[in-house]
C-alpha cells in the first residue's frame, strides 16, 4: 500500500511477491527472511515512522524467528533436505527477545500514535464497522483499547504473560477482522508470531534437533 503513494518504487512489489512466495512454500526460508528484513530496512528509510509503526516491526519479528528456526516440517527446505545454518545458533534467547521486543514495541508505538494521538480515526473505523460495545461510548472504547494495547505491548517486550497475551490478541484480531469484514490474512504475519508464542511461551524453542542438510555440509545442530 505505501508503494501506491511513492513514485519510482513500484518495482519493489515484485521482490516482495517473490519473498512471500518463498516463505509460503518454505523454500530457502532463512534467505527469504533475510530479504524480508532488507525490505523492512528499505521501507523504513523510504516511508519513515508511519511505515515503521504499521509494517516495519510487525514484519521484523517473524523475519527474525524464521532466520533462526528456518522452515517447518512441511516446508520445501525440510522435504528437500537443503538449508543454510541458523541465525546465531548459540544464542536463541537473544533472537527470541528481539522478536518479543519488536512485536511489543510495535503495539506501544501504535497505541500512542493512533489510539492516543488520533482517536477520531479509530472511532471512525468502529462506527463504520457498526460494532456494539454494550453501550459504552466510542471515545471510551478507544481509550480502553489504547490502554490494553499499551499494556500488552509492554508485557510482550518484557517477555511476561506471553501465552495469555498472545491468545487474547489472536482473539481480538480475529474478532475485529470478522466484524469489519476484513481478511485475516491482512495480519497473517501477526497470527504466525502469536501462534508461535502461544505454543512456546516466553522461552526460546530448543533448536538442537536434526536440521536439513546445510549447503555444502552435513551436520546436526
């Protein structure tokens, strides 16, 4: 969407689509995740704070996790037994913490920039969706949503109550997507991260398992 507002950068849509295809297939997952981080860095330079708040950190977190853990059991990487070594294999806690900080930080930024500084925008969206909040005035709803989002972001960044917060946010995003008649795929990256956090809690997943054959070598990580 930001590309439609900036002339001369339409060509970025093609590498973005290619990276999305590779990630969907689980093919060269870690390399595709690196490409995603590259797009995040470039987009942050091109589109400044608005991009960082809405897209940058939201995409950085899953990219970090994919760079470290690679593709899943049904990925082409695993089926073809070809991969590259994981990112920082001896420091999984660092990668996990960075992912939690980027996701949590995003919610804090959006809570302040949108819910607090631009409450009329959120109120207009809620009015358009005709969502009932048991008679609570929409300005109060916007204030409550800001507080919840701010608290959830801080706790996620600190690695606290990761499972219950992930479950709550999964429900909240699904509820608003259905109520506003949006596709849940608009927030597919967040669904992936929250499901990952929900399954594994606040501790990094043990990566000491049989990896696909790395390029040019055979080893067990």
